[in-house]
C-alpha cells in the first residue's frame, strides 16, 4: 500500500506494527533504491519506511516488506518536518534515517543485527549514536558517469579531521561535540555550500517527547549530539554514501571540472565493517 503522505501513514497506525528499530529511507532519485532498502532490511530493522515520489519504482522483491509513503524531498523543510513527525509519533523507539544509495555499517554488522547493537547502546545509557558519512565513488567515471558503482566503489583512506563545535550562545566549545570533515566534501569544498561540508550525522537515536531534528542533522537535546559519554568511548557507526559523488557529477557547476574522484589516498571499498574499523571511521567502544 502506498500512503499519500507522512501524516496519512502515521494516522493509519501502520508504523506501530513493529517494536524494534525503525528505518526511514528518503529517496532523492532512482539510483540504487533496491539495494539501499535490501541492505537495511538485512541489517535487522524491524520496520522500513520508504519516502519517495510516486513516479519512482520500488523493486517488487522489497515492495511487500516496507511501508511506502508519497514524498517529495525538494519542498523546503520537508525532510526535517518528516523526521520530526516520526519522532513525535514513536516516542521511546529507535529511529534511523538515510537517503538512497547510502548503506549503514556498524561494528561487527556482518554477524550482529542493528537491534543487538542498539540494545548494547541502551545498556550504556546512550540514546543516540554518532555516524560518519563516508563518501563512496566509482573508480572510473567514464564507465560510471553518475559516479555510482557498487562493484568498483572506492573511498578515501585518509584526509579526515575534526574541529571544536562552538556554542553560539557563549562561543566556547561544546563538551564532547565536534564537527567532522573529510572525503569528497573536503576535497571539493569549493563546490559544496559551507553548511553542507560536515560529515557527521546523528542518524540513529531514541525518540522522546519534544525532541526535534534540526536542519544541520543535529538534535535539540545537546547530549544526543555528543560523540561519547563522559566516562569512556562509545560505539559509532558509518553511513557509506554515494550521495555527494552523485551530486558533484549532476551539478553543472562541478560536473565538467571533475574527470575522476581517484587520488593517491583512494582505495577500493571492501563492503565490510573491519575495513572501516581499521581506518578509524567508526568506533566499537566497549562492544566486543
């Protein structure tokens, strides 16, 4: 069934059928919709909601396993309004969000489910998880002009850094909060608006009353935006994403300036959490 809007979906009660973590997949174009949905179903999300235009096709093998909502991402604050509607509708439930052609990886995800990870995170008294958006790109842009290729995906093995995040009210750095940079958004920053250059995203969090998502992918409770608790390191995850590469090759202002994304720090992506752990692109914390 296709729900005509987020509100009609929430009013129908369809999302209440699952008790585990809920995944929201926002679809911007027709690239890798099926693989994105399958990846998150296989990761263990009990409910997957796909928000996409009516004109896009959802592969038949996943259509009956997800809830589809008619949705257009191009409308102003549509994204944050949608996420905030789900937060309000499902207090105390873990919510995850991503876009098409993005794939969640977390420590040991090859043999542990997202539900197991979030159960541990809850035991750690953590209600949110920092995720790094790791840019993926095709190694050969002549063969793959939209920059997307699962078989020949590459990523940057280095070039990531963090800066203190100041509190606008005081100008002092916020405790246990950092702004993270790197990947294609760093290498091609002249083509990326300043507000979009960060690669950190609070993409996994437990909803609660009055919590709100902000346009910069942070949440209104500042503790949710921290990378760790005060006493030790915590789990983090990575969202491996073709989104920036697609945008750079689609945008007329950058399309013809980029013949290849490959450089001396490019390596093939192995589609395995061990590689991301070895590169320091996510943290296992105390979870072994």
